[in-house]
C-alpha cells in the first residue's frame, strides 16, 4: 500500500474531520480555477475588443462618429467609457441622447456647450470607468479567499489530525513510530492539499490583478483623451483676452 503513493496512503488514514477539510478544499479549488479561467477569457476578449474599438475610433477625427453610427463593441471597457461620454455630451448638446436619422443635422447646427456642462460629461465617463472596473474585479474575492484561507484551513485539518493521532496513541498505550505514522500522515495531507489549492490561486490572482489594473489605467487614459477631444471641438470657452495688452 505504501508503494501505491504517499497521498493515497495518507488519504486512507485521514480522519473524518480531515476528509471534510479536503472536501472543502476541493470545492474551493474548483471555484478558484473556474474564476481564473473565466476571467482570463474575459480579459483576453476585452483586450481584442479594445484594440478594434481604438482602431475604429482613431480613423475618424469626429469623436461622435461611432456613436452616430450606433457602433457596438461588446466586451470592450473603453467602449463603455466612450458610450457614457457620448450619451452625456449628446444630451447636453441636443437635449436628448437618442440617435435617429436627423442626428447628424441637429448636431451640425447645435451650439457648443459650456465648461460647466462639460463637467457633467467628464463625471459620466468617470462613473463608467468605476462601474467597468467593478465588473472586471468581480469574483476576484474568491481567488483572494483561496489564497489566504486555504493554508489556514489545511493547517486546521493537520493540527486536528495530529491531535487525534496523539490521542489514539495515548489511549492505545503504544507510543511508537509505527503507531503514530499513519495518523500523522493522514493529518499532513490537508496541508499538502491546501498548498496545492493556494499556490495556483496566488499566481492566477497576481496575474489577473495586474491585467485588470492595466485595463483600468487604459480606461482612465482614454477618458482623458476623449474629454480633451470633446472639449476642443464642442465646448465654448468664450472670448479669450490677450495675455499681452498694448
């Protein structure tokens, strides 16, 4: 039996409490791997969609052209920011964010907005950045819990198992290595399993957090770029006095 593997031997001698801990760790591992794989797919798709959106956005010098065409880039965080800013500035310019066949004509004759109104547009984009960031970070708490909680859960199972092993040896009155080894081995399997859960979750968490933070920075930078473009083309700053008076 020893030749069949230490893990099998240890599992066979684990207590009921230890096997319950192993079950909890198995459930935690399933959830953590599910989150890691799902988030990885979401982030990869978002990066592709961001690239497609930026390519389309920067082809035209008119910042509202994609909004006018009802373009859609599902899964793109940058497009979420763009849509929020476009809807708000359209509302400020035209009194409605609805896009119809007269949108281009109405936009062409609309008066520019004031800097105060532009503040509402900036606030709308900032809200979109925050909401999208929360969506990207959703379920990451499961990975953080797996990283920090699994070792403690495994340690609990090990300590409990060692306690039961020493209790059994004391009751049997046979304090020798052969009597203690199976119980200690069964106790240590929970710590080994916990580390097998926590280590991949730690690497996955750090990788995903880095990618998500990078996307949030990209959203902030794009919001600033779009705000500057909109302000340059659609905001009326009034007459400017010359800095040097003759």
